[in-house]
C-alpha cells in the first residue's frame, strides 16, 4: 500500500507544480488555448525532476460506422507503477483541407490533450473547445440552413454570416459549403423581395 501511495504522492506534487499556459491563439475566434504539446512542454521538466515518465498511446475504435481515437496517457514511476487516463475523440467525416492522415493526427492530438488534462487535473472549461458557441453544437448542413432560413432581416443575416462564415468554411467540404452559400443568397433575396430589409 505504501508503494501505491508514493505514486499518488508524486503525481499529486506534479499536478500542483505543473504550469501549462495557453500558448496558442485562434485568430478567428480570438481566444487562447493550450495544445497537447503545450502540456507536454510544461510537464517534461517535472517528470525529469521526479524520475517519472508519461507514455501516450492511441487505439482506433469503430462505433456505428464512425471512427474514434482512444488516447491513453500513462504516468509511470521509476519502480514501474502506473496510473492511466483515457479520452476519446471522433474523426469528422470530412474536414476541408485535410487528408485522412492529417484528420486522424488532429483527432489523436485532441484526444491526447484531454487524456493529459485528466491525468494532470487541468481544467479547460474556459477553452474554446468548451465555449457555448451556437454553431459549435451544429455540425449538419441542414441545421445551418434552417438557422439561415429563420433569420428575418438582411442586417441580421449578414451579421450571422460575418460571425460564422469562417467556421462554416472550415468545417464543411466544398459541396456542402457551396450549398450553404446558396441558401444564404436565396434567403437574402427572399427577404429583399418581401421588403423586410432594416
């Protein structure tokens, strides 16, 4: 039991000492965030100080035709005792501008970041990943088109487009993006025809 307490004590000290600043910046969303690499950069000196290591591994799981990356972050002491945490991230069907390897790599980094967050008690509730952005919850083209069609004025429509265009462009393949643009244009013309412009 004493050995098990020692691993808990060492991990607790590292959790307390770890500083993992948000060194990344998203220009579109105007927010700072931390990446998996930022966490590793912060923890490596502490691991060396305590003669411990962290191992990161990935497994791919298929559920209902969708692929998930399961990342495991394992903390190991010099005597071989290990504590592990896991996190999952789902691969998108398509992500504009990414090939399959990049898509899987991005998903792996995301899952590893959250496995490390769990292992080292890092709270990311203020990160963009967990912000309450109205489009963050909407990933279907049909849902975005419904949102566009619910807007009643040209000013509101243009404001919506200005706020969310880059997000939409980033998360949809070219054909879907073109359909959303077409829906935007059709809605704008319908509003103008009805004389609803403010």
